[in-house]
């Protein structure tokens, strides 16, 4: 028994990690740049990648942000994660890519210069469009070398998302990681053709998608929940020591979701906040003309919780305005979100600690 215990405590040295012609040895950290197609101005463009190779063996995890160039919450999440004291005890290898779509990030837009959506062009190719080349660079250099991945997103421009994990929950390991993350909502979301999630799944990389907040804005709650969620996942897969604290939050699982669209064009006045419990038949808001002479109620067609919404009051007929998650236990989901708010909300007094996450 004593000999078995000694073997269990024996440290297994990590392997060196190779990427882009560089070798990062166990115990080393390195910031490197993967070359991308240059600009027509003859300026060179690179994808920034930071690799932390732990001294001890363990899984390899990538955390990526700004696949859509205007989704910047993830950039700050990665900055805080990289500077957190928690990752100093890393086992395995952590790869962080704060800006995947460098072109969109520079221009403050979701898209690439040719107006393509990068997250519809995976796995990409060496000889295709700019989107295909960028997707191929990320997939072959990073995603395919990793056991796990967490891709950070926000809502599109003029939209807002409640912090949520989207994943295929039929896979038991992915389901476990989704719950371990600790977002208030876990949405069972099928793979979308051409997405990073689909390409990673085909190469057997277990990947979560974290959605929270708005494009081109920092949202403190979404950022804090993102940092702590990644650390929770790293603890779950053995990259960091287990926490002594028991998780206070058990996420609510939504088996499906539904977008509610505007029945008329006009000016929207929303009457319910995200995270609120909504019963079928409840009024979510009103659409009226600028003078208020004609007004139409927006009625919830199902019971659930609003996890996404438009932030622009000017809407056209048919436009998606509310995103509702549907739960088997709606009352439980409402309770989970209340717990989440009390745990992750920044304190009213003083500035939030921008480097350390709230671990719950």
C-alpha cells in the first residue's frame, strides 16, 4: 500500500509543446505569433498565441476569443485568466488565443474583410479564401493539438446574452464539463455546419461554447463568470488542484430554445429582464409606432427564461427580439439565476478586482 501511495504521488513530467516552429518546454511560458495573410497595405498580420506548459503532465486545453472580431468580452477573460494566481499551479498545457479573427478585431466588426463569418468556414483549407486560411491555421496549429477547448463568444451587435454554455449534452463528458463551468444556464445546442465546435468535434476535441454579454462592450458579470468558469473546468479535468469549496451553483439545463420575432415593425419597449421566469401568455413587451397610436403586445408563446434579447428598440417585422430557453423545471432555473447573480455580481462599493476571478 505504501509503495502504491508513493507511485500515486510521483510527479510525471509534462511533454514539450510544439507550435508554429516553436518548442515550449515544461515550466516555460511563451508568447508567439502565427502568420496570417497580410493586408493590401503590405502590413503583416499575426494571430497572437500564449502557451503555458506546466511542469507536470496533464491535459492540453485551448481558450479562444474573438472568432467574431467584435466579441471582446473574451479578450478580457483571457487576460485575467493568464494573470490569475490559480494557473501558476498548472498541470498540462494551456493555450490562450485572445484574438482569433485579428482582421475583424482591428476593424471592430464581426466579419472578415471579405464579409465572411469565420465561424462558418471550419475546418478551412490552405488554398481557400481568407476565412478558410484563417480557420485552417487555427484548427491545425491549436485545436487539433488539444484535448479540450473553450470558445468565448458574445451576442451579435445590438444584442445581449445571459451567461450560458452551449454544448451537445448527449456526450456525457461534455455535459459534465458544461455543468462544472458554473454558468447559470446550459443549453443543449446542436453542432452548426462550418463552426469551430463542429470541426473540433470531428477531431475528438471536447469543446464548450461560452456565450455572454454584448459585442464591443465589456460586461463585468459576464467576464467574472467566464474566468471562474474556465478555472472550474480546469479543476474538473485535472489541470488545477480541486477546490476545497463546494460549488454553490448547479446550472439549469435547457433542452431547447426559441426565438420570438416581431409581429410588426415599430419601437419595442421590453417589460421583462433577462433571467426572469416567463410563463406562456406573459407580455414580454410592446411594439408601437413613434406616436404610440398603434400598439401590439409581444406575447410569450412558451414558458421559459429570456437568455438573449435585442438591445436596439427599433425593430422590423420578423426580426428576432427575444431568445427564450425552455426548461423542464422552470422554477428551479429561476432560483439558479438568482444564486448566480448574488455570487458573481461585483460589489457596489469600490472597483472590482480585475485580475482575480470569483471562485464559487
